[in-house]
C-alpha cells in the first residue's frame, strides 16, 4: 500500500485522495506490525520506551532509533502532514520500519 504512493508523481499523489488514504493506512499498518512484533519480546509504555528498549537489547542502532522517533512523530500526526513531505518520505518510512521489524524477527530466531 505504501509503495503505491512511491510509484506516482507528487502531483498525482496530491490529487488522488483515495491513494493518499491507502498509503496512510499502509503506514499505520506497518507501524502496528512493528508494535506487535516488539510486543512479543518486550513490554513498552510509549513510542520512546519502545525505541529505548530495542536499543537496550542491541536490536537497533542509535541512528535507527533517531530515525524511528522522527517517523513515529510523523505517523502520530499523519493527517496533518503536508502531502509533499509525506510523499518525499515514503521510501524512508518503509525502510526504517522494515529494518526495525527485521531486527526484531532476527532476535526472535
């Protein structure tokens, strides 16, 4: 769902409300998956706590932690994020969240 937003121009993304909603739902779903996977190995009370716990276990680097913090701020305010900013960040959002999920999955074996 997120990737579909990366395959169109900014103009098309901005004008296609259905596509934007689909992309936003995809982002929310990917974040939900991150939380579900993390919840299998750690208990956390907030986004910041989740990231701290993942760093504490050595599952993510400080750089990835900062990127996750930045992305989770965007996700928490997804409906108010400018279309240009969202469109330009789609690939990075996918990469960062998937990297964190993959780290958790490797840890779980």
